[in-house]
C-alpha cells in the first residue's frame, strides 16, 4: 500500500468517525437555539409585566437568557465532537480576558449596573430637582452611564450613575413641596413672645405658603449677643424659583414688620466692661480726657 493510499484510508476512517459527531453537534446547537428562543419569549412576557415602566430591562434580561442557552449548546456540541481541550482553552482564554476587561471596564460596568437600577427603581425623573453630592439642579436626561443635571448657574453636569447609589442624594420634587428653614436672631432687649407672634403672623402673608402644613417657630439657643430662632414652613415646590422667592419674601416681610414693632435683628456686639459688675455704656456719659 502506497503512502497516498494510507493517507486516503486514514482520512476516510476519520471522516466516517467525525461526520456523525458533527451532525450530532449541529443538532445540539439547533436544539438549544430553539430552547433559547422559547425561554426568551417566556421571560420577555414575564418581565414585561414586572417592569411595566421600562421596556429596556425586559429585553436585556431576555437576551441574556437566550445567550446563556445558545452558549450552553455550543459548549455541549464541542464536547460531543471530542474537542474538550479546545473548550478548556476557550474557557481559560475567556477567563483571562474577563479579568483584564474587569479591571479595564469596572467603572463603566458599575455605572451601567447603577443605570439599570436607576431605570428600574426610578428614584428621580426628568424635571425633578435633586442634589447628588454637592451638585444641585434639575434632571435633564437619564442615561445608562450618566445622569445629566442642569445646575442653577446654567451648566450641564454629567453625574456617573454609580454616585447615586454610592452616596446619599436628595430629591426635592418627590412630595411636590419643600420646607423652608429661616434662621435669624434678635437682641437681648426684645420681647421674645412678641418676636414669635410677629414672625408667625408675617409668614401667613407669603403667597407660596401651604396652609395645610404646620408653621413652626423655635428659639434654638442664646448666642453671644442674640436670642437665635428658627422659623420653619412648607411651600408648594415645582422648581428652584419657588424656593428662592418664598425665602426672599419671608425675609422682606419679617424685616419690615420687625422695624415697625421696634424689634432688632441682632448683629455681633462687643461689650467693654469698665465696672466691677456688668458693663458701662461709654455713650451714657460724656468722655473726658484728663491731662
């Protein structure tokens, strides 16, 4: 038998042994393909009911399930063909690539997963006024990687979504109202009951005031030269202008009324103690200089 005949005979035996395995592997892949399609349709219908407000999330989950079944079919097909070593090399290479990709794209992956949570849980929506870390503004766009905020000065700021879940953030638009806390102080000589009465009376004249909620007034502490107080009330909140205008109106109203009632908004005062007890006002008596 010549060398060529030997090669042809070996090839024939290899082909006869390989073709059934190849056909079986193809059938396995086709089978898992249709199983994956069925699982994808079932999961898509199920998760569409779960995530009613988002169409992207059910599609992502269904696609992952289909990819899982298809990849499982490929791995089984390689085993049927006796290519376990190839499969081992593929898995090892995928593991190394996965580790490298994990380090390279960890921030992107983290932001993408946070974006999935944002689009699923909806902690805010476009048009809401929020504060994320030290950025305060209105939401203009919610993406899978970043959230866009337009700040009060007018800049567009891109916030990585992972910051939303790595830190606390505040959504001022959740309840449609916002509480204003006005802090100030009056002098030691003022009647505190009158101060409280006047401040509460002036707050009721602010157009933005929500009369359904309580208005609170508390003296908080005794300062170096003041009785400090807090005036707290709720307003209807749709945007930042509502908050700023209500705060401005409260300051103007209270300042004018305090002037009418001869109530002094205190400022830092230094007392010069010339006597044994208490202080002596240097303007009570004319100042004389002895030669």
